[in-house]
C-alpha cells in the first residue's frame, strides 16, 4: 500500500503538477495522422489537462496551439484554414503554426497590434502514423531509433482507443505479465492461422502451440525484472516440461510506453497518454518484421470495437463491457468477448477513474509495477530538483537505442536469455528492413 499523497504525486498531470511537469519533458502522442485526413485538417485535442488545437496549414505544415484565441478566448478549433495559418472566426485574427499573430483585420489600418500577439504553440512531428507534440520547456529530446520509428511506413500501422481512467493504472496493466493467464484466458483454442491482427490468438514462435493454451495451462509464471537504459525489461517464464520453456519478453520504455510481442512477426509499441487526470488514450504502433502490414484489415478489426470520431470503445461502463454470464461459464474467463482490449479496459476502468492505491495489496507477480513506480517517483523528484530523467536523449544518442527486443516463443529451458536474444536476432536477419540495420 502507498499513501494518498504519493498516489496523487504519481497520477496528477495538469499544468504545474509534479507528474505533469515530468511528462511534459517528453514527446507525447497528440493524434493519429489519419485524424487530419479530409478537407479540413483541424482537430481539437486535450492533452495533460490542456485544451489544444492541432492543424495542418495549406502548405502541409503541422501546428499545435492553445485552443483559446488570445483576443477574447473563442475556440480556435472552429478556425478557418487560410492565409498560411488558422484564423479565428470571431474577429479574423490569424495565427501561423508558430503561434505568431499575422493579422488583426478588424483593427485600424496600419495597426501593429499583431506584431505583439503570440499564441502559445508547441513543437509537433509525425512518426509512424502518429502526430507527437512537445509541451515542455526548452529543446525536446530526440526520438530513439526503436523499431517502431525506423521501420518503413508500409510495415507499421497506428491506432488508438480511449480509457475512462487515469493513465497510470492503464499503463500498469502492461507491466503485469501474470494477468494474461487469467484475464485473457480462452477455454478453447482457435485455428492459429486465422490470428492475423489479434493479440494472444496465434502460436508461440518456434512451436505450433497456441499461446491461448500456454497461458491457460501454465498460469504461475516466473517474472524477472531487468533495469535497462530505456526503462526496464520484463521476462515471464513458464516451464512447459523438463526441456522446454515458454519465454515472453516485454519492455517498459520510460516514461509511459511499453513494447510487447503481438505475434511471431509483429510487435506493439504502446503509449498511455493522459487526456487529463481521469481519462487517457492508448496509442499503438504495430510493427511488422515480415511483409507489409495489412492496414485495411487491421483498421477494420479495430473499428469493430471503437467508434469514430473519438475512438470511444463500443463496450464500456454503460453497457457492462458486453458481459455475458454464459460466455464466462463456457468460453472466456471474463465473459466479455474475444478482444483482449476489452478485458484490459474493464480491468483498469473498474479500479475507479483514479485508483485508490492506499487499498491495494501487491504480490510477488507485481514486482514490475513496484520497480516502475520507484523509477517514476525518482524521476518526478529529480525533475522537481532541476535534474535530468531517463530517456531525455540527444540526437547523437538516438542510434544507441534499438529494438527493444520483444519476443514470445518456446525455447530450451536451460537458457531462456540466450533463447530470446537468438530469436530476436534471427527475426531481424530474416527481415528486409531490420536486416539492413544490423550492419549499421
């Protein structure tokens, strides 16, 4: 259990809040690039408790600004895209992507008022189908050369979904390898050849054994936590027999992302991004090491669960997450359907919009969560003291980061670390884009 004060320290993210100040030192996903498609690429966004407007001007340049017009506070999300920027419909004030006011047309001729007006604006970039923004002070850190950022566009797919809860409990479900044997348990195994685009439905690498069978029959994993330069690596080991070990390697990338295996050919890099203190979006980049991603199929699969334009889950608190008692008796452990995103959503939302951690009792399998919280609190305290924090890297350091390796497979029990390292290297050697980087 932890104190209420420490819980607030870790979870509150608004302007001036200690955790919010820390997270503003990093690039944060703002929107999917797809959300700016269409005739009017302007979108209202809320991030870390701030109301912003994201837009693409006539020249194709991205801009991210505070949403309230500095004249009289009207909503710039309804602005007109013209004149090299975004124009407020109230009095015609025009702002470029840097926030500089270019025109105040209702003012007297010759007025210099616009030269003295600047709206708060923030750096913004596109990476692998996601628009990232930087809300902090000073220069933003460099992007590490992780797989999700260096793979060709054809081999990545980005999506997102809304969680009705605080960002930290949403992130912590991914730092908990043990829950998969229960929360994501299926009582029957499906044809693994039909598992494309579905997590925990295919076969483990280097075997024909369905991952659903592994999780169901071997439900007491040994969990190892290893500090890394990017955060931490978690290894979940399930002893299948005297010879074979199921090995699952996942990663926490500080401050709020994890990289996990989706299948033998694909990984997921996922961020949990605060909208405010009580809601967050997950943003994911799916990265393929084999052929191009079937983006149409991946998108269609996910739109069965999420409703546009805000990517709100169709199964949610209001409809009991689709819970069905007969299904819970005969098909799934939760009774909430076959999509594990619904399972995770229920698990984290049912804790409350901000989990009361003064009431929790952690166990041995929560060692990753305990290690992450220590890392988070130290980074918050260091930031408050004006010091550095993990992953605030320079451009000349970006190439020092690769991968990180993320494997789900079956190897010899005698040396699981050697297995996942060899499996990662072999997958890269067989990949057109990843093999080209091995000699770099």
